[in-house]
């Protein structure tokens, strides 16, 4: 189990420890929200999860690959990092709440949570935060005096801890990629993508800033996340931290504007002569796979024709983008008539666009093309 022993008390004696806390009631049970110094987190919560079968644990095994990234987040953003509460169960040992107003003990909600050094604590939610805090303190021990809130539940059995883990994660929904890009003020590339989405006529007003898919009747055409992916491919930004130079910004603006000029239906949409949902119904280029493929193609175009790439894009006008053109798009951008965003479909769509512009294929793309020719749908 995630078992922790409290040690080296500062406020009471060698057998107890206390935290400032607020007492509350959930489902008829008392629980406590306490402020705990970061330097105490590694001491309070210790792990031996890997040695315990899943059916006897309170939550999933620690994924150590996640720890360095979370630790770097704390260290690199020490002035404005944010952590949600750790949720833990006190499974064994004496617990006492000492209210500030001792005369109204039953009604007082503010006080100190006093725990014995023999108490056993099980983490219900937050094991990766705990491990990351431990790693971050090795680099920045001065952060040890800062606090994280820990919600302590009283639990006398493992079964409830397991149920608590399930309940805490049952309704958790990860934010969409578009929302992460929109709200990420630390990523210069994300800020650049948002600025581009708000400036380029092709994207301005036609970009869904929150979702990663477009509903059937939406006025939007692209998602912020697909513009991010397509421009990442265009500029070959493969690292996690993506810095973008003024020249790269200028190039991306120029490229997407030039692409838009060479797809007539996009111009019709920009001029409000056709609705975006009609384009999605009828054209491949109205879907994220096409924009992403155009980003990949653009990267090759800029490398092979650095001074003449604009002229090469005029060949986009020769492409029959209609979804009904199954001789081209079935098996490439579509599977059984439905647009597919799989990696295989992305490569095959990219291959077709490259061939139309006389761009060379990579060895991997050539192999994918050979396999497609062998298994091409009738």
C-alpha cells in the first residue's frame, strides 16, 4: 500500500504531528483539508506499490516516466506553478482534530489535525505529484517551506480506498488539446498559433478554440489543435519546447495565406459565399487531415524550393478535392467513405499532394505508397 509514517514533529512532541486544517463532512463522514509543507510530503507518503498485486492496492502503479516532466514544471515555474490537492486516507492510527474554538468544539471547523507518528496513510489521488515534489526538492530545496493542500479521509479498510480512487477519477475529463494550447501562456509556439488563428483570414472566425473535432453544422472549419499540428509539421518543430523565431512566424503566415489562395472553395468560405459545413460534407480539404498533410508538404516544399515554393502551390488548384473522387481519396484520406485521421491516412494523403507537386518522397513514404498500391481498394 501507499503507506507513510509521520516523523520529526515540529509543533508537538516526538509521537505526534499537527497541520492547520479545516474540518468538513462528506457522505456523513468527517474529512480534513490540511496545509502541508512540501518538504514533508516525501516523508509522509512512502511507496512500495510495485511489490503489491493490483487487487490489494488503492490505485494504479506509479508511472515513473511522468515524474521528470512534472518535477521540471515545478522547478522551471517556481514563481507561478499550481498543484491541486493530494487526496489521502488515514487507514490506521489515532487521529484528533483540535478546533481553534475549544468552547464550541462540535461546531468549530477550523483547527489543527493531530496525527500519531504510527498512523498509516494511503494516497488516493496524487502519487505522481508526490514523487515529482520529492525530485524537485532535490534541485530546489528552498521550495520545501511552501505548501500543498492534502485532503485527509478517515478510512479503516482498503476497499473504501480503492473505491475512492475510482470515484475521484470516474468523472475526471482531460482538457482538449485545443484548450491546452489556448490557455498555455508558457509555450511560445502555442501563443504564436493562437495569434495566427486570430489573424489569418483562412483561420479567423473559422477556428474552434476549444474542441478537437467539429460538429456537423458548426460554422468552424478547423480546430486550434490541428492548426498547431499542421504548423508544427510545416516548421519541423519536433521538440517539446518549441521556440519560434520572427522569420519562422513570417514564413508560416506567408505559407498558409498562399495555400488559401490556391484552394478556391476556401476563398469562397472566407468571402461567405459557401458555408463551412457544406465544405465538410463535400470536400476532403475541409478536414484536419488535409491541413496537417499540407503542413508536411510545406516543409518539403520550403526545403526543396526555398525561393520558388509559392509558384509550386498553384498546382493545388489542379486537385479534385471532392470526397466523391473516391479513385483518389478512398484508402488515402478516407476509409469506407469516412474521413480518417490515422497516421497511415495522413502519410498517404501527404504522398498524393507531394506527387502532384513533384516533391520527393522519403523512404518511409515510398514504402507506404508501395503497400497502398498492393492493397488499394477497388
